[in-house]
């Protein structure tokens, strides 16, 4: 049977009911024909504009909450990656033909995520049912037959949405619980690092679908007073990412114990990643700390650079041995490594990108924020320092990406 080409633009425009696409920053990307017609706004008046610049709250109504409620729902979808069905909302709309005159309108909105290849929310589907007519008919007469029909239809749809949302939440909660348990089981125990003046922290992403593949590892190295400290990040979310994370962490831990240096350990890990489904584009950085020689030897596979805070407050980002992510080359080549010296009282911090990356922000801004926090709290013990860094750098409501952090007092 010959395949038929699908015109998704035509499908979107023909969808029944009001449907719009928004960026995670709540800017219109597109709106279907019904949305344009029923909202009284053309596509040109919507696309590229911030949602609440187009539809602000009624300035003549001090009790208006529609904008605040809708914003909270949309940001909740961005943060959790979960669909959100809102309660009935009054949200007045300015008449485009009569500026300054506002129409009392009632809506039943549903907001849903569209995930990108990296598992993060790339777009928001904003679907709205206008129920103004129902509210007016109910106010006119409780016995109106058309009102009863509309009310029954709305009630049925609300129940369906509620049941679907509940099933999704339960399913996502189970997946999150299993993934977190798997992740915890595969990360090294905290007792392994307590004797080395080190603190480790792992913070899962906010939301059921955002359990990721961040990991950390600390191992005793053969020969001398040395340890290996590593962090890594697997692309993707959920159980699959957690499983890949466990395989890579175990492989690097074993390789570090027998490798001549961190570059050779990452060479071995890269060859292993080549045969592990889901390990494509994973990143990692590993450091070999020699407490007798007071040196840190390091190598990075596409990962944010460790930060070495010297006792005088100078911050050195270890970025002189950076290479592409694991399995990025069809034919692996030896990775670079570099070495730097430290004095007693210095602090080494390794972390994953969830700590420093923010949407619409240059990575250098996040690194500067990290450096500032590390310097101001550099005299704290590692446990208190780790807590202070997380408190200052992670959003109050939780991050949308996992975060792993290791602090080692040298």
C-alpha cells in the first residue's frame, strides 16, 4: 500500500476547538483557525508575541485571576513535563474592534507538553474550550434545555480529563519511583567518601518524567595516596537513561582503577559506550587526585569543567583537556589530559550541567554564579559548602534537570 504524505500544518489548522502552540517562555508559535476566530486575533497578532501581552488581565477588575492561574498551569507543565487540565476560568478579553472595552468570557483550558529529542519540554499545546455561552444560559434559566445539554457535555469532558490526568500521574509517579530507586542503587554509597573530606549531593529533576542519567563516582586508585573523582551525564530521561547511567558509571569505575591516567580511563569508557544503546553523546569528566604530590590530573569528554578553588579565593576551571562527548567519533582517538597543582585547603568541585545551565542564559553566566558561591563559602566544611551551593544555584521550586555535585577538600 502506497504511503500517503501527511500535511500536519493542514491537520493543525483543521483541529476542532481552539489550539495554540507556545514556547516554554510562553511566546506564541502558532494558532489554529478556531483559536484565531474565537479569540478575535489574527495569526499575525499572535505569533512571536508573549501570551500575556496579547491577553492581559482585565485592568478594570481588581479580582481578576485568569492570567495568574493560566501562567501557573503552563509553567507547571514546563517544570514537570506533565499535562495539566485547569478548572473553569473567567478570563475577560478586550474587544479588538473597541479598545478599552472588555468582554466577560469563561474558558476550560488544557495544557500539555511536547518533548524534544533531549526529553525536555520544547513546546506547549494550549487547548481551550470556551464555555461563556453555558455560563450565560445557566444564569438565564436553570431549566433551559440547551443549557442542560451544554452542561452535561462539559461535565462529561471534565470527568474524562480528570480520569486521564489521574492515570497519567499514577503512571509517571511509578516510573519516577522505580527510576530513582534504580539510580540510588547504582550510585556509590556515601560511606565510601566520608573518609576523604568529601561531600556528594544528587538532586533529581522536578517532575515524574524528568528522572535523568546524571551520576557521580569516587574510587580509591592503585598506588599512592590517590583517589579518582568523576561525574557524568547521559542524554535522556526515565528508566532507560538510569540504566545506561549505571553501566557507564560501573565501567568508568573499573577502568579508573587500572588506567595510567584519566584520559586512558575515558578512552576505555568511550569504546564501551560505542556498544551501549543510549550512551550516544553522554558526557563525563574524571579527575585523579594525588594527595601526596598535591596535583589534580583531569580529562573531560564534553562535560562542564571542574572548579578548583584555591585558598586565596582564586577559581581555576579545569578546561585544558576537553574533548567531544563519549562515542562522538566513529574511530576513537586518544583523549587529552592535563595536570594542575594545588595547596592544602583548596577545594575541588565537580558537577553536572543541571547546576549551572539555565534556559536563555549563556553557560558562562552559570559558571560565574558557581564560582562566586564557591569562593564565598570556601572556608565551610564540604557538607555545608555543598548545601550552600545547591541552595544558591538551584531554583526554589526545583530544577528541570538532574544535578550531581561533589565537593572535595584537598
